[in-house]
């Protein structure tokens, strides 16, 4: 095994991977399909939905990024918005270029506890990235869960992520429903208009025996959680993944400290009940 | 247990210098300040020097160091990643008990939990530690409140105690014992141990009045903070007093936060060094995320972090010991007067108010 690997994770020394393909998602957001140069890494890397990796862009730096692929038979990829120095450098790369990867890190979603439950995914914009892995997993194991809802809100129809997946998810899988909304009237858009929480009524989501996964910008997050709780969902049945400034990924630099927890090792998945007790802004 | 003549005590350092990179306390001539750092020879070491302004933290956790380098050839699409973890074993000679305990805090933090910090481990690996019992307190010492001094209890290879004409040399490890035997040190008798414990009893009576708060208060305050009952107003006050200079965290023997940056080598195309350097939870940019969102922007949201960290979160809850070892340095350096002893006083006052 590789020198820097502990418990199946690439800890301090990044492993090299090649960009195989790049796909434009939405404005400023691209998906990068990656392949580890060492076959042993490719064969041994196990990911859990909800985990993240640290990605090095050689010559530019390192950043944290969620893992959207399902833990089973999915191509290894990341989806990244260009926001700053390192992510811009990634966006400038071409297929055949190399990146470095450490991880996967973090706790992941607790699927074992979710057997037989209905699941409601609520995403705002690129908040769909960290939820995708879990949605794909649930789709592949539909028999283990109750009804599944995916609600996605974005500014305009052009801002809906993962278009091919959305088509598939809207395509009538029994017990699996997908609803989309846009913030403002857009010519040609015949769907729902309004912030994503308006979809909660439209979808008529169940409350009994239900868990919700919420991910998006802070304003959206707070509104959606308020609405879910108003409908009777309890705080321990609402999950989210927290995003924090990260440097090490292994619980040592302490940048990702929220309350007494470290997002990189204790998170990034938290229940809303936990988030409330962390005593910090989200 | 062994004995060595006072005039010969640096011979131990000399012996260590043959095998290890030697570190010890010395007084810089120009500034008159004590430093604890690398020395060229054992003769530079001054065991009687006042407490060094900075702890010996940089011997295991340098202020800035390279942890990795890589070379990327974008034309050939090849990359070579080189970890940079080799270090010469070090000997720390004449460490105070508070600073040893700071090191032990760092050990628990960097070597414990799910992952081991390999960079830290390589500095710490093979290290030889000689502690020196303190007998006279300085103005801000509060080690007696934090159970970390003035005499070391564990974690040393050799411990020295000044008994007048001689030093009592106690071995805390096989490595220490072997060195003492190799040097042919004279065996000590029970009477010498008794002399040491008398020294300890006397030292404690000197230290206790100096410590800003006595043991009972500190443990009550830690309890308050840990259970979340310290009032918001205390943290707001602490936040208002803070200049965000970061000094308290840099002089603290147990502060461990770091930042990581990739820096390109201008002399070598495609060569980059990954550096890590000390960081401080006092800085505004500490928690700022891409896009500018800062979950900890208001100063009191950030500044109380240090005191939660020291008195509750990191060490107390996980490792059953406060993150503060009572060296008092944060109290010396803080321009806002919110070193640990004062913050303890603020929380204590609040308790008193609540009755
Ligand atoms: C668990 C987790 C999962 C994430 N998943 C995704 C994802 O799937 N897709 C995606 O597009 N983004 C994701 N992010 C966000 C992504 O990590 C940031 O957008 C990225 O770090 C920005 O880096 P940059 O160098 O391009 O920006 P910079 O130029 O470094 O940053 C711009 C601003 O952010 C601050 N900053 C500096 N360093 C960091 C840092 N390491 N992290 C955050 N802010 C910093 C700077 O102060 C600067 O003002 C995730 C973050 C976390 C923590
Ligand atoms: S969080 Fe603050 S107090 Fe705690 S180790 Fe880091 S810099 Fe020190
Ligand atoms: S918190 Fe202050 S007194 Fe305590 S160990 Fe750190 S610098 Fe020393
Ligand atoms: S030394 Fe004092 S003023 Fe400076 S960061 Fe620390 S608490 Fe704030
Ligand atoms: S990213 Fe370093 S502690 Fe979490």
C-alpha cells in the first residue's frame, strides 16, 4: 500500500490522478472525471456517501471537495465551482492533466439507520453536489428505503446541476420523485417558480418515518429547516453536511472547528440537533 | 536515582550532544532574554536562566516548515511527489515541567485520535528529554493550578533537581537510565529523595501565592466552561479586549493550529513546496471560507474560541487535562490583558455574582 495510507485513506501524501474527461455543468461549475495513476489505489479506495477529499492542483494549492459518485459502480469524479485561486487553476486544466488526491475523509451518511425510511433531499444550487452520492446509492438500493424525494432549487433553469441525472430521476422510478424550481420567472420555464421550500408543499412530502437531507447556502438552509420543522419533522431527522475552511482533513490544523467538533473528522454530516448544540453560526 | 556534581551537570548535555541535535535554555547577550533553542555546544546552556519567552514548541512543531515538495512538468504531464519527513533526533536539556506538559499536550493531540500527524511524529521520534525541577516561581507562574509543575512527574528520560552542591538525577526511562550508567554517575540514596520532596513542598508554598487563582477556582471555572455555563457576557467582554494579535497562541506551549500553503520555487520551474506554519484562532481569516463567508466573523465569536479550546473542548474533554499548562506566557504578552489567569478571574467573578 502507499506510504502515506492509514486505514485505507490517503493521509498526508497526495496520490496522483489523471483527468480523463471534463464536463460543463452550469455556469462556473464543471465535473472532472479522475483516474488514479496507481491501480492499487483505484482498487482499494472505498468511499462513503457524504465524504470528501482534499484535491491538490499542482502549483496552486489544495482544497476540500465533496465526493458525488455513488459508493458502488460509478466513475470517480468531483464537481467544482470556480470561486478562487485553486478552483480557478483546476478549471484551467485539460484532460490528461494531473491532480493530487488525499482522502476520503469524514463520517458519511448513516445509511444503516435509515432502512425503511422515506428520504427527502432538499438542495439549493450546488448543494446538490454532496447529496448526489447518497441519492445514487438510494436509487440503487430502492428496496431498502421508503419513498424518496429530490427537491432542487436554483436561480434559473440553467443553474440546475446534473441535468442528465435529473432527467433520469424525473423519469418515473416507482417511489422516487424529483421536483425542480427556479427563483424567478424565466421564459421557457413551465415548472415551479419560487424558493426551494415551496416545493415541500408541491411534493406533499411525508413527515412520518421520514428523514431529510438539506444542503445549500446558509439562507436557504435556515429557511428549509424552519419549514421542515413547522411541518413536524424533528431536528434529529434532519441532516446536513457542513462546509468549512479546511487544510489538513485529518483533525490536526483545527481550521474546521465548529463548536467542540472538527468538521473533517466528526463531520461533515451532522443532524440539525447536533448543529443546534454546536453554538456557532452556520 | 543518581547524583552529579553541580559543576558537572552540563556534562550530561555534552554527552547528549554527541548523538543528538542539542536544545537548551540560554540567555542572549544583546537582549538579555532567555531562549530555548538549538545550541552549538553544551557550554552555552544556562540552567539557571529565567523562563524562556517562547516555549520549546518549535523543536517539534516549527513556526514554518516544509512538509512536502513536488515537481510538475505540465508538458510531459508527469509529477513527482516527495514527502519531506527526515529529521535528526533531538535532545531537549533543561526543560521546565510546564513546557514538558505542553509537549505532552501536543503529543496527545498530534499522535492521538484517528490519524497520526506524520510530520510531528518525525520530529518527536527518538527525542531525549531532560527536565529541570523549578524551585523559584516567576511573576505569572500558575503551573500548580494546572497540575503541571513545578516538578515533572512523567514524560522525561532524566529529571534534574538542584540539591545545593549536587543535582539529583532521576531516570524516567530505560534510555535515561542507560545514559546515567554509561556516564558512571554516582548512585543516590533515599536521603536524597527526601531532600527532593522537601524542596518540592517548599517550592509549592512559594508558587501558590504567585498563582493568580488557586486550584479550587481553576477547576470550578473549567467545569463552568466545559458544561457551557459561562455566560455570553464574559466572552463578549473577552472579545472586546482582544487586539487579534495572535501573540497568546504563538507563545503557548500547547497551541497547535496551523495553516498550509503551496509556494512555487522561483528558481526551479514546476517545483513547489508545501509549507505549514503556525496559525491563530484569533485571526479574522482563520475560519473564512471561499466566497468570503465567515461563520466566525464577530470578534467575540472567535476570541472565546481560545478559552473554550484551552479550558474545555480540545484537551479537557478529550484528554482529561486542561489545554493550559500554566506557564503564564499569554498573560505576559497580551496587550488586552486577557491571558488565561485573567479570563479565569472574569469567569470566577461571574460565578460569584450568580452566588
Ligand atoms: C467538506 C467540503 C466539501 C466541499 N465540496 C465542494 C464541492 O463539491 N464543490 C465545490 O465547488 N466546492 C466545494 N467545497 C468548497 C471548496 O472547498 C472551496 O470553494 C475551495 O476551497 C475554494 O478554494 P479556492 O482556492 O478556489 O479559493 P480561494 O482563492 O482560496 O478562496 C477564496 C476565499 O476563501 C478563503 N479561503 C482560503 N483558503 C480556503 C480553503 N481552504 N477553504 C475555503 N476557503 C478558503 C480565502 O480567504 C479567500 O478569501 C467544499 C468544501 C468543504 C469544506
Ligand atoms: S484553536 Fe486557538 S487556542 Fe486552540 S490551539 Fe488553535 S490557536 Fe490555540
Ligand atoms: S494558555 Fe497561557 S498560561 Fe496556559 S499554557 Fe498557554 S500560554 Fe501558558
Ligand atoms: S495576546 Fe491578547 S490581544 Fe493578542 S490575540 Fe491573544 S488575547 Fe488577543
Ligand atoms: S481540516 Fe484540519 S482539522 Fe479539520
